[in-house]
């Protein structure tokens, strides 16, 4: 059995692939960020409410912005559903390219060919899994949320309500893990075995149910490593040492390096799942 270190860093042998994905995500983030910035700058650019963020009053600032500048923010909030569609389209191309690169290692232009060739199949696959995740979330959380007020009136303590919520969260998390593993394998079946979308989703679901609990320890290691990166990012982001002009450039470089490493960890995760002989 491979060592944890080999599994964790196996994706970093694909440095060109990681850098390509990083650049695509960077361009996407800049494009969307500039659009949102222009809308906000035109509508609430002179508002003093935003200054409250400097003192950590995010909740009060958001409430004030929604109450005072709700009509100005509504175009941005209304575009959220379109951003979800854009994300699915972008993710379909990215995942098609990643899996094709991992499955057909060494093939010329494997990322771009995979993204173009399997775009529509990966898009359909992604939409199906997103729909199933929404259904799974609704089935678990809507009944619980709708009963909270009634339970608070009937029960002498909030503790049982909290523990029920914790239990539902863990059940929901297990489903999310199964969907994640299943969605990964469904793309493998699409690209490696040239299966149709629905057949790949069905086989991916069966494989996900069978494999998830076997790969949970490794997935937890990947999740922990990613969490450590987020923690480092948060600590650096709050550092006053990097408040100078040079510090801002250093902070930007470190942030982008962390993003690059997170992409590498994602590819390591995919490689680990791919080589489990399913």
C-alpha cells in the first residue's frame, strides 16, 4: 500500500495540468469579480455602511446593505442562479479535461481534448448530480427546519433539537460523500469506458455506495490538508504585517500559491479514486 505522503502529493506530478486549471480559474474569477465590482461600485460605491467590515461587523453591515441598498443589490443577487449555470458549464469543461488527462496520461493536449470531447456528457452528469444533491438536502433539511419552531414550543429544552440537527447533518454528510465519490466514478465511466450519461450515473452511484466507506480515511486526510490551507490563508489574510504595499503583493502571491496547492490536492484525490481498480 502506498504511503499517505505518496497519495497526498501524487497529483503534483501534473504541474502543467495544475497550472492550466489555476489560470482558467483565475481568469474566470477576475471576469466575474469585475462584473460584480462594477455593479456594486455604481450602486453603493459611496456608502459608508461598508466601512463596518473593517471592524468585523459583517452581520450588521450585510443587514444594513440589504435594507438600505436592497434594490441596488437585487441585480447581483438575481444573477446568482445564472452564476450557478456558468459554474456548471465551466466545471464540466474542467472536469472533462482533468479526468481525460489522468486516464490518458501522456496523451498530447489531453486536457483540452478531454474538455471539448466530453463537455456535454460531463455537463449532463454534473447537472444530474447537482439535482440529486438538492433533492437529498431538501428531503433531510426541510422537514427538520419546518419543525424547529413547533419543537421549541413543545419541548422544555433546545438540546434535543440541536442533537437532531447534528444527527441529520452527519446523515447528510454521508450522502454528500457518496455523491462526491459517485460523481467522480461516473465521469471515469464516461471517459474511460465511453458509456452514456445515465448509465454512467447509475453505475457511479452503485460504485460510490460500495467504495465510499473504504476511502473515507483518505478523503478525511485530503479534507484536513485542505482545511489547514484555508486556516493558513485566514491567518495570513488577517496579518497586519502584510498591510503595506509590498505586503499586499506578498499576500497575493501566497494566496495564489495556496489556490495552486488546493488544485493539486484535488487532482491527487481524483488520482487516488481512479487507481482503485473499479
